[in-house]
């Protein structure tokens, strides 16, 4: 029997038990196999979650569904050799006022930018303006999925959802909520030391107390049906859906923990916390601590590596696998911004052709584009107001 004539059921059974590299080779056997494999996006999702568990979780949340798992797998595999590719540096947006928080976090393929008139939105896959203005000038975070949108305002969290049944609530406001995380089924947020959940499938959008924390909360995260709360005193509290609560301390002396200003995390085993010179990172495979880390102006945590902005305008790549014991951190230089500019915020979004790094300075948004796969035809339109 010719291999091309394998029944689809047999082919699928073989492919589900293979790895990403083999799956890519099978895709090139013939047109029929390529079409079959391309239609089975769940296969590539499995490969991503197996080989790039945490970085694929971050990448999916940033890119949304416009970038299929196949493209995410190719991109994440190619990051290993990212420094061998050319980086195009483009000025994308200019602001009239000096601000450290011009850019909000990319979510679901959308880049929100803070303007004097409110929030303007851009599609990360086309870089076109999305004609849906958010008039809230004080918006600090926007997240959305197929049916829900949540906005963090100074006065609390505004939740909006699309409903088919008109008797269901379509909007709710949670007063004085300080931050939130939006999952597929639930919205989680905290107010002072209290953590709440709102069931997005329920008729009424009501909050329910999950936990009263003994410590002040710095950050909240959600991953695989668990909520993770990072506290000011260096504790990580995990909350399961059944109500089970566990706490553990970050392995760092308390006097150093007080210096920590920023936390970026996936869960309680994969996170980075840092201040200007203090840098602590943990993953399933690595644990690094530096007391005299080069000054950081911006950081993006991507699971197995970290992107770092410096005062000199450099964008550096810190790979956990490249570091060596008892020596200074090893960096790979990705790019250097035009003279006088340096990053105060960093974001990454995967597109079909490759990643784009969004760099926010005090006055600009600069794009660093890396074409891993230039043969993928995509039209980009760059707009500066």
C-alpha cells in the first residue's frame, strides 16, 4: 500500500502520537496529507502544549485565534535561532504627551493604546486601526475573548458580554476592584485582600468571594483551572476550583523581597519578579537569582526566555538555558532603538510570518518585526496619527 493511501482514521491515529518535527515532515509528504494536517489544528495545539507548554499559553493569549496553532508551533520553534534573522525597526505611533504607560498589554490579537481622547485599538495581525473607541481615559487593562470584554478602570472592573438570551445580564461593574484576569468561563478579580470570582455563564453577573488573603496582593494570574495570587511579602497562593487553597513562599530572603516591584507569571512555578537591579526567575527547569542585574527598563516574560529593555536602548534576549553558574547573565542582542529612545514597556505577538515586538517609549510605539517565514503573504499598513 502506498503511504499516501492510508485511511484518514489510521493517519490521524499515527499523527496524534508523534512529535512536532515529525508532524512537519508528514505535512510535506503530499498535498492530501498537508490539507489533512492543516485542518487538524488540535494536533498542533497538542504539540505546542507538549513542547512549549508555557510560552504557547502566553503566545495564544496574545495572538488570539487569527494565528493558528500550526503557526504558533513554527514560530516558537524558530525563536531558538531568532538572532540569525534581520529585525526591522519601524516607528508606528507618536504621542503628544510624555507617559510611561502609553501601551496596554496586548490581548487576543488587539493592541490598546492610551490617547488623550481615550483608548484606541489596533489589530496586531494587520496593524490596522479598529474602529471601536474606548472613551475611558483612565483604563489600565483590557481583556476579551469570543463573548466577554473586561476593562480595569480606576474605580473598578467593567464587564460586558454578548448574550443570546435577553433575560441574561449583559454588563456588570465591580466597584474598587484593583486588577483582574479573564478566563473562558470566569472572571477573577481582587479588592484589597479579597479574591472574587464571577461566573460568565450564569444568568446574573454576580461576584462570589473565593478567598480572604492574609497579605496584600500584588498580582493575580490564571492557568489551567487555578488562580494564583502573588503577595507583597513573597507568598504565592493557589486557589483551585474546588476551593482548595495552598500557599508557598518565593525562595528569596525577606529583606530582598521588599525591593521587588514587578511580577510576571504564568503559575506558581513559572514566574519572574524584579526591581531595577534585583532579578529572580523560576521555571520548571531553572531557578536564577541575581542581586546585581543590569538595570531593567522593561521586561516581557515568555516562559523559556525573557526580553529585556535597557537604558541604552537595547532589546536583549535572556535565555534560561544559556546561563552558567556563578557568572554574570548572558544576553543576546536583538535590536537597538534609535538614539535617545529606550523601552518602558515590551510586548510580543506572534503572527503568521513571525513575531512582532511592540516597544513603548515615553513618546512612541516602535515595532520590531522579525520575518521567520516571509513566504507567508500578509499585508501590513502602518499608520501614524
